[in-house]
């Protein structure tokens, strides 16, 4: 566990050693999310090239999220007992391997295998990043987390634009060019690995790691508040993972968007998330984090309702904006709150265990949408269930506030 750099009174977000590492971690997360978000952005092309039905495509995206969730607890626990740097470099390397395999994919099995590697790499990176930032920051932790989340939204927006270029290449040149979109991400992630190796003052540590899942579970889940927050987080994870996975397909097939409008709509989902996460982290550091998260999920549900009831491009985009303003403000605020609840010496593993569960359950949101789309013939019908999930999550947080648990 990294104890070399504890939170200082200054807590510089953009300067000094902590600021430099924080920005590098943010750029690494930006590129990870670019690579991972290229999958739903390019899903129409990939489905054509690999002959995927909606349920197969949905399951493939579930695999990415499932392995992402499974890597959370080991990633956090390993970073507590080894060093943050060790786990971060290994996770980034796994991400690069997954992307390289994806560029060579010719079959559904290879696509699934590449998706699993992407999930492991991204999942292993997440908790050590948050734990290292928690080492650096205390008073400004929400803002520090907000920068990380905002960087991920930026990466997803970049992926949406790359996807639009690839879709345009299909329309103009008549060929699926989705594999080529991953090469810039591979190069830049390799640069992050090199810079983290050079800049980080932490040593590499490779020794036996004790994984005591029973002790972690009893410590984390004996608190009724944490159990309720976990349930609310699941109702956040299910719709956000499913909606972002199938939004491009929904816009193309059910709203008859052009490829340009589709990429713009998908990019909007994440571009709006950049200020939303930063503002959410800022507000959460100053006011009640529970009220902020409750409002965030409710606003997200309103945005989804607008998307489903709208037919014109302008009103659909408006719904996406409202949805993004709400839901993307949720993670940095809730994560900051949770990091205050867990013991400092086990915070990586404790949060990793929690994230493994809510992300793992949330990963089946994509499968749910794919199956409902197959049997109902409409992605919009499946999205109704996502609205219900967001409202349930908001209601649970409201009950926590009201009962003062």
C-alpha cells in the first residue's frame, strides 16, 4: 500500500508531484475509456463484420463489464498490499494486450476474449487510482475524483467521434474500418505506461498477497447504510452501462439518425459528463453528498423519459443532455462518500469489493437490453426498465437521508 504521500494541507490538484501523477492517471483513464467505449460506438460495424445478433452483441458487452467488475477487488487488494504503481502498470499492460487482440479479431470467440482482457485491464486500474488519489487528497477528494471521472467521459466522447469516422468510412468507402480505430489508443496507453514507470516514486513490489474475502465482506457489509448504498449503486450501474452500450444502435435503428448525428448524440452523452462530474464533485465537497447523488439519479431518469418520448433529433439530444447532467454527477460524489466510510489501510480492497458487486450486476444490463430488443423488436421498450432502475436508486438514497441511517 502507498503510504509515501499522504494528503497535505495544500492538496494541489494540478501542480507538484501529486498533481502530475493525478493528471497522468486521468489521461490513462481517458485512454482506457476511449478504448473501451469504442466497442459500443463501433458495435453496428462490428455486428455486420462478425454477423452478431443483438443478444450476442449484448452478451459480448456484458463480458467486458463483467470482467471489469471481477478485477475490482483483486486490483484494490493488490494495491493495498503491494504498491499502487505495480497494479497500475500491470493493468495498463493488460489493456494494451486486449486492444491488440481486438485489432486481430476474426471470430466471435476472439471478440469475447479481447473484451475480457479489456475488462480486466480497466477494472484493475480503477481502484488503485482512487486509492492513490485518496492517499494524496482529503479535503479535495471529491474534486480529484471528479477530474478522473471527467477524463473518462472525455475519452468516451473521443471514442464516439472515432466511431463516427469509422461509420462514415463504411458509408463512403464501403468497408468496415473499425479495427484501425484502436491503434492510436494502443500507442497512447503505451506512453502512459512509460511515463508512470518514470515519474512514480513508488517501488514495484511482487510478493505473496493475502486475499481475505470473508474478512472484507464482514467488514464492509455489516453496515446497513453500505448495503443500501450498494443497492442504489446497482440501480445506477444497470442503466448507465446498458444505455451507453446501445445508444448508438438505438439512434441509428429507432430514431433514424444519420451516422453523423449518431456520433454527435453518442459524443454528447460523454461531453456533457465532463462538466457534470466536475461540478458534481465540487458541490459534493461542500454540501450533502447524499442529496446530490439522490438528485443526480432522479434527473437522469427524467432525461431518459425525454429520450423515449422524443422523435426529433433536437429533442432526443436534449434528453441525452439532461440524462448526462444527472447520472454522470453521481460517481465522484458517491465514491468520495464511500472512501470516508472505509478504513484507510484497507480502502482499496473494501471499495474494490463493493465495486465488484455493483459493476458485476450492472454488467447484465447490456444483456437485458439485447434480449428485450430481440423479443420486443424495440430498444426503446428495454430502456423503460432503465428508467425504473434510476428511480429506485434515487428512492433508496432518499430513504437513507430521511431515516438518518
